[in-house]
C-alpha cells in the first residue's frame, strides 16, 4: 500500500464529497456557476452522483487497487468534461479550478497503477 495514494485518495474523496453535496443542496454559488456555463439544473443530481461514485471508488481503491484506478480514470474524465464545458462557455474563471482538480486526479491514477 502506498501512503501517498491513501492520502491523495482520501483528500480527493473529501473534495468530491463536498462538491457533490453542494450540488445536491443546490448551493447558490454552484447553481449560478453551472447555469452560467449552460448546465441544466436537472443535471445537478446526476453530476453529484458521479462525484459520490468517484469518491467511494477512490476510498474502496485503498483496499482494492484496481477499483481505485478505475475510479481515478472516471474522476479524470469528469474533470476533463468540466474543463471543456468551462472553456466552451468562455468561462476563464471556472476552468482553472477544474483543471487543477483534473491534475490532482491524475496522481491517484499514477500511484494506483504503480502499486498494483
């Protein structure tokens, strides 16, 4: 077991959980940001579910590394989609945070593969 993987997986899972929760409770700031880039409000529960699934997969991946690797791939794709959505909408403020989380999600993938 890689300590670095565990730390990154737990931290990223916490971020994903907080973000998913904000989407479920329809936090005003989140809803405004999503509306600004053209994301329909009906998508918020689905996006939250994807974030929760990624968080759970990363945490279970501590014990079952292939699942953690698969979850990391899913989280990377999720944030790649977020970056693309922000860029297509011309939202220069929203793209960098999503890009940082995209890069952070690469670390558990690399560490997960390295410790299979």
